[in-house]
C-alpha cells in the first residue's frame, strides 16, 4: 500500500483493539479496489471520544469503527443516526462528511442478517428466538425486526442490567415495525416452546466463549429438533461467538443435522457494510474471506 499526502484515514477505536481483524480486512479491501485509504486501530478509553472526534474533523478523517466501551458514548456525539443506531442506542460505524457532519450507524445487525442470508436462512415473515440482550443481542434484534422478521422471542435473565434498555427497544420495535417482539426469562418450558416455533435460534450471549468453552444454554438436543404444530421450516442455529469457531451449541446443532454458523460471518459482513458507507464501493468479501477468515 502506498501512503501519500492524499491518503485518508479510517480507523477502529476502543479498548482493547490489538487483537482485531478489522485493519487487515479493510486494508485488503482498499488494496484490491485501489482506494486511497488506510485503516488503523487505536486503544481509546471511555470519555475520550469527544475530543478525538473534534480532532478527526479537522484532520479530514473519513470515519471510524467503534468497539466497547465506546458504542453508546458515540450516540450523543453524532449529528445524525441511522434508524437502527437510533433504536438500538448504539453506534459502531461513524461517517464524517466533508462539511463535518457526523452520522452514526450500527452495522453489527446488518452483519448478522447478511450472514444468515449467506448461510441460506430465510427469516422474512417468520419467527426467530434470540438468547441475550447485550450489545450484540440488541443489534441483531433491531436489524431482524427492520428486515422483516414476523416475530422475535427474546430471552433475558430476570434482573439483567440491560432490562430497561431492552424494554425501551422492544416497545419501539413493536410500535415502529410490523414485527411482534416479546421478552421472556430463561425457563426451560418457555425456551423449548419458543424454539420449536422458530426458524432461527441465535445465541447472542457469551456462554460457550473461550476460555469457558463447555457452556451451552440449550440443555438437550430435543430442544432443537422438536417442531411446533404448523411449523414446517427446519431450525437453523447461529452463535455470535467466533472463539471457538464451533461452540457446544453449534456442535449440538450439527449433530442434529441442522444448519449452523458462527460469528465470523457477522464480523465479516458488518465490516463490509461499514466499508461501503465510507467508500461507496462494495468490499471484495470473497477475497477477504478467503485470505483472513478461513470460512
């Protein structure tokens, strides 16, 4: 890559960021399309974003990605928000226009819904079950509702620190979309029932993530294979976790002969959506996938 006085910066901000695949992914895309951008990662702590954003405007930075703990802090710093970012109350992609206007997006949910489509899962007009209401869970919930899911059953622990946010997001989705969203506690009977009527089960919690790789919220294979009366579609199972690549949940799904995919697809396609927002061009995802994702 040739860096010149015309090269524009795009970056990742958050803490920690040293492990991120984003610089490799985006810089490969810039190389393939001969775009004069460079992507770098910077370890930024909570409370520092406002000053950095002001500097970025003066420096002509095109935009940036955000990871924890900055996704919610960015919301109030943006001049405009995408519909998904507004409803979720979270921003992971920022675009800075030539006039200094700052627009916040959340592409995490887009990454998931595109990964589902690429895996051959059609959730439009159908029911989905989501486990977890943290940052990933809310982003996925919002995008599924915006993209045409008919019903979404969301599972959240009683007393969760996210409960007030979840309540507000669910109310907004029920009022502003055609999707019916309901929140449940993790009781075995209800969980089995809602999964049996769903075409897609999504683990958006950290249960099963390294180093605690033995975790699995689904206690028995029958929870994945039992289908409710009138439900003709087979169940597909997704996990937002990508370390390990195959969680206990995904292993269980594959043993049942079900379609299953992990969070690497979500990571790839959320990045591709951000890439297009900044450059106006589509990321060469097949090339990036082959070189960096091994999926």
